């Protein structure tokens, strides 16, 4: 099982934890608890950032992730790289943390 919300491209036959949920509430709890997989190496900006500045930072990050010199260095270091764009990362955050209060409370109790 992958402790993620989405399948790794090299492990398409291995279920993600959210695939094992028996109902929507359980799927939301699993998504919440596995949300860190996509966020673990995320670059964050401070709260209150203007939309214009956020867009500029996302554009710069997306360009950096396509930079041939950076990608070559990553390959030489034998590091996996599969970056999400800022827009995609925002969707992950929204899906992960947009859950009903009752589901969140149950997740808290289960994680204790």
C-alpha cells in the first residue's frame, strides 16, 4: 500500500491508502493522514501573500523545475524528482484539508 492520495507512476498496481476506504468518511480520514506525502517537500510562502506575488513565485518555481541544468544535477545525484506545480499543490492542500468537522474530529481521535 502507498501512504499517499495518488499512485506513484512506477507503482500503479499498488493501491493508495485512499483506495482502501470503505466509505467517504474513511476516504477523507485516509486522505488527511496521507496528505503529507505530497506536501513533505513543498516550498511555502508566508500568509497574506498577494495573488500577484504568489503567481510570480509559482511561475519561477515551475520554470526552475524545467531547467535543464537543475534536472541534470538531480539525475547525477540519483534523486527522484517529480514536482507538482503550485496550482497542483494548491489542489492537494484543498482536497486534504477541506473536510467536515465531524470527520476531522474522528481523525483526531483515531490518531491519538
